[in-house]
DNA sequence: TCCAAAAATGTAACCGGTTGCACAACCGGT
DNA sequence: ACCGGTTGTGCAACCGGTTACATTTTTGGA
C-alpha cells in the first residue's frame, strides 16, 4: 500500500505539501495540487485512516447503539445511517446494548473513548441515563427526544393523531389503541397524541402495553372485540399482523368488520386492502441522524437540533 | 485520558516496560507487572486502539458485508458477530452492499484497506467474485461455501432433508418445496438435499424461485393446491406465513389439510401447532464466524476451516 | 567466587499521517 | 532597486502505542 511519502516523492514535494495538497488544497499552488493528485492516482494512494485518526485525535468511527436487532424496526435506520456514514467518510459500528445496568454504563464509557460519536436508540431508558451517556461524546438521539441532546425522530405521534382524526371523519365513534412496550418513549408520545386527538370526539380504549410482536395481536384480539371498537390503531405492524390473523380466524372481517391499521409492507404481505398504513421511513431517519451527527462533529460550535421527519398516513 | 507514558512514569518504569507489562506479561517480572497494573488502574488507563492499530499495522476493525438489512435473517447473525467481536476486542462495522457491479468491487477494495478482515454474506454473487473479494483480506464466508475460503454455515440442507424424510415417514407421498431466491446458494443446496432425500420415496414438486417475503406465499398458494401436495417445505418463514394465511383464506386447514413448514417464531406468531419448524440459530452462526475470523487473524498459519452448525427440526 | 546464559529493562526507531513554525519565493507599490 | 506582505513549501515535532536491539540485572552451574 502506497504511503504519503511515496506520493510526495513521486510528485517531487515534501510529505507536508503532499498532505496539504490532498486535505487542504486552498493552501497549495494549483499546479502542485495537480502533480500530487496525479501521483496519488498512479500509485493508487489511499490515506490510512488509522494514521490520520492518530494525528487528528479523532477516530472516524461512530457507534450506533441499539437495544437489540430482533426488532426489525431498526434495520432500515441502521442501513440509512450506514450509507450516510460511508458518504461522509465515517465508519459505523453497531453495538447491541441496553443502558440499564451499571455494566452497560461502563461499557458505554469505554466505547466512548474509542469513537467520535454515538447514534443512540434507547426507547426505554431513563432520561437521566441518556443524558449521562450523551455527555460522554457528541450524541444524536434517535426516535426519542430529551432536552439538551440533538435528536431525530419520525413524527409518528402526529401521524397517529391524524389517523385517529381520519377514523372519526369516516364515522367511527369507538376506537381502540393497542400500545407498544410500556415505558417506551414513542409509545408514550403516540398514546398521548391519539388521546388528545380523540378528546371529546370518539370513545377511546387503550390496550396494552404489549411487545411489538405478532403474538401480542393474538393476545389482544378478544379485548379488542369486547371493547366494541370498530377501528383499531396499532403501535407496530407485527402486532397488527397477529391481530388481523386472529380476527379472521374468529370470523371478523378486516376491514369491513373492524379496521386495523398497519404499514405498507404488512398490508402487502397480508394481501389486504382498505386499511390505513403508517409508514416510517427508517432509511431517512438513519440518514438524517448521521447527517446531524457529522455536522455536530465538524462544526466548531455545535448546536442542539431536534429534527422531526414527517410520517405519511396512507389508505390502501 | 491517561497515556502509556503517564502509567510508566507513575509505575517508575519505561514506556516500553509498561507496554510489555500490559500486553505481554510473560516478558516482565511479576513484581513490575503488578506495579504497572496498579498504576494503570489508578489512572483509569485505556490503551488507545488507534495508536495500537498504527503500531501493529492492524486496525482491529472487521467489516461484515450484507446485501441488505431488510431480510431479517441477517439480524441475529450480525448480533452474534457483534457480541463475539466485542469479547475479542474487535470492532464490527456493517457494510450494506452487494458484490455485483464493478463499483461494488472498487468499494470492497477500498474497504479492504481499512479493516483487518471480512465477514461476507453473499448468497447470490458469483463464486469468482467471492474469491476475488476473499483474496483481499482474511475473510470468512457466511451461509455459503467456496473452495479455499473459510466458511460458517448452518447446516440447513441436512435439516431440510431430514424434514423431507420425516414427512415420508408420516405417510406423505406428495410433497412440495417452495424455493427461495433464484441463484441463491442456500436455496440451491436445500433444493438438492430435498431432491436427494425424496428420490424414489415420494413425489416432489419444486416451485419457485421466490423472494423470501410473505407475498410469495400468497402467490404460490394456488400452485401448491394444484400440485396435490399434502406437505410443503418452505425456503423461509415469511413465505410460510403468507402461504398459511392464503391457505386459511381459501378454507384449507393447516396442518390438517396441508402441513406447512415454518420456524419456531413464526408458528408462535401465528399461534398454530402441529407444524414442523426449522430453526437456524443465527446468533451462533454470527458468533462462530467471528470466532473463526479472529482465529484466522491471530494465527500465524491460517488454515481453511469450513464450519457447519447443526440445525434442528422441531415439531410443535 | 566467577562466568556464561537467561531474564528484565531501557533506548530509540517506527507506524503514516497532520500541523506549527521558519523560510523562500513572489507580488505590487514607491 | 528596495521593502512589507502575501503565498507556497519544507523541516521537524507530534499523536500513543509497539518492538528490535542494546544494556543491565539475575540466575545457576562449575
């Protein structure tokens, strides 16, 4: 592998000039830049990230922290963050870890010494813990907001509220919400948004909490029927899947008997029409998070931004 | 952050001795080791991975290459690899990329210069391409075998064959196999294994290829019924899900009318019993791959191992 | 007790970039 | 022709570890 020395030698300049020609062209005579670039090209020179990291005091590594990977919700977010990271010249490492135990805390502290920043998903952690972790290195919170920490969220609360309003507009007067994991931030926000949206206009039954799995749909089926709801808003698509399956098994037609919300992929998978979908663009969330983080890392005066990406509600 | 110099000074030894005391204790007097360790402890010293990487000429980074993250099949594999990597002192970075285009090739070449090794999943790529990529840096192939490259696979072909035999033993004489993506290595192997297992004992209809999505299950439903099969072996659980759903919608009972294979999680999700599950332990696959790779990276004389993890067939 | 071999430690070079500082080249203005 | 000021380049230190080699200390056998 060619080093900067080789390039400098071939271009007939010093290592310092070669370095500047490639990294800070504004300091170098155009003619020289050209020669250095050419030399780098013919040698197939790629600067060593390691050497650069050591010299600059930054690693070029960003850690994305997720509580687990089972929940396929995170997959597109990771993918988006990865793509964006690559474009910005960073490496993304995945760390599967909660923030609950003190050993988690220790691990995060160690990790912080090895990366430039965190992309943090921690739907269930206490806010104090999040703030402590966020203070270690520049951090962007994903799918959650906390004062003093930049964050990117898909604005699903608004989408859920708007769906609730849609239901009312279509004549539903009894609506159920099947909640996600207890203590999860998105679930809290959604519950709140739906409650506010239906205040005084329709009857709301909140069920849950439930883990975001198809099993939950089966479990909750009876309660949904008993609630008398004609429209159901579901925290996450897997629950929807299970519920729709269970309803059909019970002879309740969807969406004619009961309308159940889902997402685009799920309704395609179940080959069912006439139901509303709430689609979070995970790729965009991931990209935006990484973008915000790189801005933070490269800006001399970091600001705290809270980004909210719109979430469409779509009737199939 | 404390450096090795600080530790050495506090312990009253040279930087070199401090380094050795921590990294290669067998070269240092026990008494000295103790003093150095103590000094490191009180200073909270963590060696800089970057500096170490530069000195050692290895980055401590391993890239896991996956074609996409939508397919949730990879999630547990990644998680397993990540956990193992952490234990072995490596960082794992995820790279979402196929190997088809020549720009992919270029990207892999660049990536190879920045990491110590690859964990490569490439079910559909040509073997020549895989060999070219595998030649760049130490590589472990996941869920695929190729001569000359170490690999870890879950032995699902054997599981599928054994399931086919189970079906015959239970009296089925007409069996269908719904294949996965065309040209995918695991699909080829499974098809082959099933075909061999049923040779002369039962009638086999091979359907497909299909993408591993629930939609495929709907699509294939009619063909399954027409084939007259009473037992169906399915490439992947999502297809199973769609198929079972479609069959029920058509009034065919599962498993009494037609037995459809799935996996544990799916049959739990669908709350259905009496069907066989083929469960790949993705976590174990991920762990084993990373383990093999670290052995490769640290062994002076790398050998080519092909690891096959057993895959259980389980009747619920 | 003495000496060669083994064990423990220190010195300094090295990994491959970046960057502060000194110096040289070049500019337009008088 | 002379000079202050800008631009472009080179020298060398530095980031924080590792390790070859030299040097010192310890050990054990004669």
